[in-house]
């Protein structure tokens, strides 16, 4: 459950273009700084609070995330200390440092342990709005309709997740990771959905490492991990946060699935995401993107693939197209399973990975399988 005052609104930066007047000074309660007279001072105070919470171990990126997430609390101070800006920043810093301690390996090249997850399928957005969450849901739905036991991981900030409505109701099972962050398990039909919860805003550094998403459920055939809408941020560091699902592992994985739209801007953006991930792949710490999925089209429009960079170009020959689905386009991912034509489109991928039988036998059985549930 995301705090309403500390969720989506907390990610908004103050619109003030210059420092406030004396009457407009922003009060940041709960710290020794008292009142601050400029936006710069406010950011400095929030950054210091985040570092206090993190024990002075936070990266510059995590501090910046904490400052922007906590700034919303400073814009509307109230009598309740729960919404105190410095307390929010300190909590975020504490959680980010805690997750780093849980997930950081002694050697970046040491393979991650994905035991108990079955085949791990990381879904990486090549650009914002590419449809990564819809694809992750489609993969999970196709697997569960085929009788596979599947875990669907939603590693995004709940306030901005494409899977926020993927379950009809919240499940009763919660795993407390620490520092105010938990993983809640719910059912999406017969697929298990794992989502983040926190009493305050969630920043990328607060996402638990993969082992802490593992449910008490034996015999999982596959785990589909939706890494969130910001592939650029995820690819920056696969050692922490949602990027942990991109770690080279000892378990079974087909490699990361890169999702794009059939547009030039999306391909350009995806190239930069892969370029950012490249250094980790070259160092032996991360897996490369091995598959390209194009959402909302049956083929490339004329003139689009010409802008593909070297990294995306390597994936073009085996690209899988997921056709436009009006219901999914308008309503997004809901508790209802995705439509048949979307399921049909992802079957070749799942069959090539050995998770489903032949394409023809699987595609013919959707209606019958739905009716037997």
C-alpha cells in the first residue's frame, strides 16, 4: 500500500523557478536546519537526511532519487510527522542502503543465485510506454493457461506500475524485506503476482534483490520479471534494484527480452539502453538482451529499422511482433487475462525456450483452456 501523500505526488519536483520570498520559505520539520530560504538549501537538507538514513553509503543516484521523492512532503507540511520531508528522505536512504547490503555481491562477476525461480525471464522496456508490462502479463498468462506454475514479478514503483491492476484483489501473503519495504503476493487467476509495498514513496534503489522476491511455493516453472518503465535507469546498474534481474546467473534464463514500439524514437532510445547495459555485459556481470519484441504492430513500418543502432540491429532478424489489441491499449493490464491474439504472438518465444509445446497445439487450445478454469 503506497502512502497517498507520499506516492505519486512525492515524485513531483517543486515548480518554483527561483528561491522563495521570506513569506514563501519552505519549512522542513524534524531536523536541525529549521527553516530554509531556497530550493537549493532544501535539496541539500534532504540529501543530508538521506545520507544519514543510509549510513553515508548511498550513491549519488540514490541520494538524488531520495531528494526528489521527499520534496513533495516539504511542499505541504502538516502537523503529522509521518509526512515530514526529512523523515521521508531518511527512510528512503535507510531502505536503499538496506537493499544494497542484501544484494551487492562480493564480486560483480559472481553469478547470481536464481534457484527456486524456474526459468527467469527479465522484461526490459526499451523506451517509456513500450508495453513491457503488457508483454510480461501476456507471457505469464500464456504459461498459466498451459498449466505452468508461474511467478510474475512487478519490480516497478507501485504508483507508476503497468501491473497495478493485474490482480482482482490484494493477496494476504506478505514478505517483509526490511526498512519499511515488503513484497505482497496476490493471485492473477492462477499465476502468482509479487508487488512492492511501502509506507512511503519507493525509489529505484529500494527495490529488493531477486532472492527476496522468492515465495514459499515449490515447483515454479518460470518467473517473468517486469523491470519497470524506465529501462535507462535499470540498465545503469544491474547489481542493485530491479537491475538485479539482469545479473548473470547460475539458473536457467533465455536472456533479457527488450520491448519496443514500432517507431524510430523507440528504437533510438532502446539503443541507448543497451549501450548503457553493455559495460556490465562485457564485465561478465549482466546478461545481454537476447530477444526483441515489438508491440502494437504485425510488421515494421517503412523507414523505421533504418535508425536502429548496432546493438538493436543484431536483434532485428528474430524480432517478435505483438499485434495491436484495442482492449489492452485502452484499459491496460487488468485482472482479466490478455486476449487470444496477444497470447498467440508470444507462444513462439515460450516454445523456443522449452516452456510450451509446439506453437500449433498451444494456440488452438486457448478457448478450451479458459473454459476449463
